[in-house]
């Protein structure tokens, strides 16, 4: 653990330094055209670098040796920034980076990179950056501070250097009176017995800097009329929950969670009960819908069938003896 903390302190600033230098370089470039051009020469340069980036990204999550995972993450940060400094890199898809999530909104104004560092069975760290659309690089680092937050920041706005880290798997653009905003749906492995999913909100302030969180979630909570700035779902690591956009129903659907005794003698946890709640967009806000389909089960579902007093049958339906 001492090794972990020392290394996090050491290489976290690398992303900030690399991006600062890149942005400073970009500011000195004045282009009259907003067209993004990725020449064949620059495409090949990034394509060649992507081979190394893919290996590093895989090692960050999957290498069995802690020191190797940290080393891979350190090199990944600087190597990715170096590749993105190539003129026209915004047009390069990085399709071989399977261990890195890369999402863009319909307006293509930016793209967001996020990835996960597996520290140990009960600790994960998240890394990321927002690349703004343009010929030259403009990049905002995402610095995960979630491990320093004693209480989940559901009512707070956060800056990119004080980010509640997550691996984002979906992005939804929507309009508000204050301008465009973007829902980010993410996963946080959190700890050995508990997992989290988060619905965060990304927007950009008047200076163009990213802001996480916005009071766009409308639901009544007893004794509290404040609007949440992000939604967080914490649940048992033994369970699997859905939190995602449903195109058919035009809703964000998510499992309804209920309290349940932890199987590991750790008090109460939360598990899905088989029903779904939802969020529906209306006039720039996401309205909470309780029990979308009005169905539930008497007991929470289990990942595998529970055998009761029924007799087991063989492959063709005969009772086993």
C-alpha cells in the first residue's frame, strides 16, 4: 500500500504537466480554419503508437503484478498525450484501445477517455481526459479524487481536477435553458464487496472549462427538496444492475434497489428486486419515475438458480436417481 500511495503521488502530476505543455503549445498556433485534417503521415504516426498504447492499456487492468500495472499506467499517460499532440489526432478513432472507453456526443464537440487502474481487490483508481475538437490539441485531465470523498458528492459540482472517477460506458446529450449538457453513465468497481454506478452531468462553463454535476434531477425525497447534481447507486458486488438508456422507452432505466443482508456479515447492502425505475427528459430536466413497469418479485433475483426440493432431471427430462 505504501508503494501504491508513493507511485500515485509520483505519476498523477505527469498527466497535468503533459497536458499543460500541450495546451500551451496549441495556444501559440493560430488557424483561420476549423477544419480538422489528419494527413496520411500523421495517421501512420498515431497508428504505430497505438500498438504500444493497446498493450499498456491492457496491462493496466490485467497484469498480475502490481508494480507492472503502475508502471504501465505511468507510461500510458505520457504516451497517450504524446499521440494526441499529433496534428489532427481528434479524427483518429483509437479503435484498438479495448481497455479504454472513448465516448463522443452527437455534436462531436469533444471526446472523453476513461480507464481503470486495478490496484488490488479492494482498490481501483480512474484516469481520463477530455479532448476538445480541433486541429491542435486542447486537453483537460481528469484527476480522480473519489477516494478522498467521505460522503458521495450528490449535491456538489466538481471540476476536472477534483473528479469522481468512473469508467464511462454511455454518453447522452441533452438541451437545457443554460445550454447543452451531457449525461455520463459510469461504473466504479469501488471495493471488494460493493460496486457503484453513477449518472453524472458534464457541461462547460463560460471559459470553456469542464464542470461535473448539475441540478437537473427532479425527484421528491422526504425532508429534502434540493435537486441532486448526480445520481449514485451502490450495490452488492454479487449483484448485477442495469443503468442505461433505453431507446424503445426513451428513458434511462435502472434497477430498483432494496436493502438486503450482506452474505459476508457486513451489515446491510443493496440488491435489485426485479423492478425498474426510470428517468425521463422533460424541459431540460430528468424526472424520476418510480416502478416503470409496476412489477416486482417477492425475493431479489440471484445470479444462479436456487435448487429447492424439486428433483433434478437429466438432459432429456427424466428424473435423476
